[in-house]
């Protein structure tokens, strides 16, 4: 991109979005964030894994097993949610992810950190502002690109 002056920012976005009724009610920045498939799938998996950890902890406590097992299960979820690491490659490695849900939980949280999932809404707003696009109006009311 040597032909552009340093003051010019070039952005390339490759996301296809189907504009249904639900999408039209969203702000453009929300549409951009919703189109991030990897982020959405990771967040869904995180919620499912955290639910499985909560269920395992409740089942262990109800069955009369030692408090140690309950603490270990909920501790893994807390460590993963806090960004603790150690287990997992940050990617989907296949074998073992179903065998060790707490390890997969840590891997999912690590990947969410790598892709900076928590900063996605702000990055989307900034990207749209950089191209002079309204970020607060619903998509159906925006008349220009």
C-alpha cells in the first residue's frame, strides 16, 4: 500500500451478512460484531462449557462427594474465566476436547483472549467511524455506505 499517504487508513472487511428483519433492527456496529463467526461460536461454546461445569459441581455436591471435587470443578471454571491458562493450544485440536471439558474451557477462554473478543464491539465502531459510517442508527434507517 505504498501509494497511499501515511494519513490514510485502509480497511478490508470480508463478511457476508444476510439482512433479515432482526439484522435490520441492529446498529451497523452490532451487525459487524454479529458477523464474527469465530467469536460467536467460541462464546456459545464457553457458555455451554461453563454450564457443564456448573452442572458437574452441583451433581458432585448433591451426591455427597467430598467438597474437594466441587472446588476443583468450579475452580477450573473460575480460572478459565479469569484468563488463567496452562492447558489447551488455543485452537480446536479435536482429540481430547470432549474427554477434558475443563481443558477445553481453558482453551476456549485463551482463544477468546487471543482474538480480543471483548474488544470486538469497540473495534467495529472504530472501523465504521473510520469509513464515515453511522454506528448508532439502525441499519434500515442508514441510507448511504
